[in-house]
C-alpha cells in the first residue's frame, strides 16, 4: 500500500526484460473502472500471467475477452440478486464476529 500511496494510487511494475512480465497495480477507482468496465480488451493478461495463475483455471480472474464478459455478466447478475446479498451480509458478519473481533480483542 505504501508504494500505491506514493504513486497516487497507480504503480507500473517493470519485470525482468527476459520474462516480459510488466504489471500495472492500481487502487484508483477511476482507473479500475476504466480497465475493468470500459476498456477491458486493451488490458489482456497474456500467456505469462495465465501460466503463473493456471491454478485459477479459466474463471473470471484468469480469462480475457468474450469468456471474461460471460463470467462478468453471470457474476454481476448473481451479485445483484437479493438472496445473494443477504447471504453475503450474513457470512461477512459471521467472519467479523467469529474471526476478526476475537483477534482484535486479545
């Protein structure tokens, strides 16, 4: 987080030239919206990323293009469903009350 704070929320990591593994890290909401919603096809993950994160399969975090759009539409419709939101709220509160708070209270 310190690096992102010093770089106004966006940091470009230049990997070794022989690995061709440059990465862009951002926590700026406008940049995230630009990358994830408006211009996703301009930011392919590439074969190196897929090789490193192959364990994720072809899910939303590892896919590009049409497959990513399909995952995104499916996930968005699920996340906007009222029952999902209620279950998510219950799970998050359970994790806070039974996982986080006991650690913080110690």
